[in-house]
């Protein structure tokens, strides 16, 4: 099955494949001029072993984590790739989760001013979020993804067979983004999440991708658009600040930070009288998918000033206001909130 979407006059194509179909497609299409970047966590995968055997001189193994998304690591890796030899027809193939995909996409967009990138996301989080929409990036010491490009991959191959060997914690992180989609847009997705059938994973992935597609008709986040891409940032403004304040340590993963961010941003929606439901309904579904719900360690009277400093560097801040995503009776919407008011509201949350 293929899903296609036009984004800024470019075709964004996602194809769902079984592992044997993916193997055949890759073996027949990868050439000796291409570069393969693998997450070290999937080094024992049979498909990866076959690709390594055939293209050993063109392969790089990287441990997927936020620490690789920095200028030093980017500089080191791009020099190695250039030394290896690249040309205009070179294709970067990336196999891994969101951090590796973000870095590989940024590499592809900047090598020779842009070579093609084919993504094979191997985590649930990457399948439903980071591989969709064309955002690439690395982190600055001042904040997450402040350095990057908008660069669509040539293709995204989604193979849910990779999820069979994924740790439960990584699966949970993927569900954080899926739960986000169910809040900002998709009632059918919300029903599937409540049902919680493992047999529905491909359907859940497809519904999540289609939900995201509603918000990415353009690369830039337009304030006036009803389906602005900025709405996808629900849970991320505070979530990214928590993640950055925690120095991207392994004790708090991206999806877990977004879980906490969603609770807090839904609390804000409720305090501002926009959200008609109960925040506890979100908390219960997060618990069902093994996501953290206790934010007191990261957001309290002592940490709020430092969190606000992180938020000030957020890409969505304009002058003293931030484009904040709130949840109302009809789903997600954008509202400008001053940094000063946001700080005051955070102090009101228990």
C-alpha cells in the first residue's frame, strides 16, 4: 500500500511493505555509490546483515540517541561520507529511529547541496512522526532542532516487522505521538487506542500518518491556517523544554517528555477554559500505554524559571509571544500566549 501527499508541490510517498518485500526492493535498488546509515540497535537484524555483507564499504553504524544530533557529530560524519566518495546520484539510506532519521535527513540535505534520502524507520515513533513531513535537524545547546532544513525524503518504506524486536519502552514512546494525533484530530484513532488490539498496529500507523498529513500541506507553520503545521506541536513546547533541561539523558526519552508535555498543555487548555473534558482521561490512556504521567520532578516552582528560558529559544516564539497549541472541543488550535502569562499559568498548575 502507498500513501501520497503533495507538500509544497513535491510528492511525499510512503509505502508499506513486509520484510521480504523490503529486502527485495533494497537489494535490487541500492548501488555502490549509495550510503547506508544504520542504527546500531538493529545490527543483528537479518536484513541489515545481508545489506552489510553486500555493501560493507558504504555502511555506517550509529547509536541512535539525542546526543548524535549536534554540530560536532554532524561535522565528523559528513566528512567521513565525503571522504568515502559521493556524487549527485548518491542516495542516503537511513535505517533507525527519529534521532538517526533527523541527522541523516540533515546530512542528505547538505551533502553536495542535497542528495536523495530514503528512510526506513525502525521505531514506532519514527514511523508515525519523524519520517513524515520532511523536517530534518540537529540540536543547539540552546534548544532542540534549532539547526535544520525542510527536506522531503525521496521515499519512506514502513515495515512494521521491525517493531517485533523493539523494546516496550520504545513502543510506548511511539504511542505518545499517536495519542497526540487522537487529541488534535482523529476520533477513529482514539477509538482504536481505547480498544488496544495488537492486530491493529498497521491501521494505527496509517491513521496517524493521515492525521499528520492534514497539517503539512506546506513546510512553514502558518498562523492563520486552520490546519497549520504548528498544531502538531501539541505537547512539544513544554515537552522539548523538559527534554532540553534534562540534557537529553537516557532516563527520559523524547516520547516520555512529550507525554508529560501533553498533560501540562492540556492542563493549560483547561485552566484557560478551552478544554471541556477532564485531564484525567488523557492520564488514563497514557498509563495504559506505559507512558509517564508524573511531571513534578521536571516542572515545579524551582524549575519553572529555567524551563521558561528554554521556551524563549523555541522556534515558535515571536517577540514576547509564543504560538501555543491548545485543545478545545473541536481538537487542536493555536493561540498566542505571552511568555510572561505562560510562566504565570505554569505556577498555577499543581
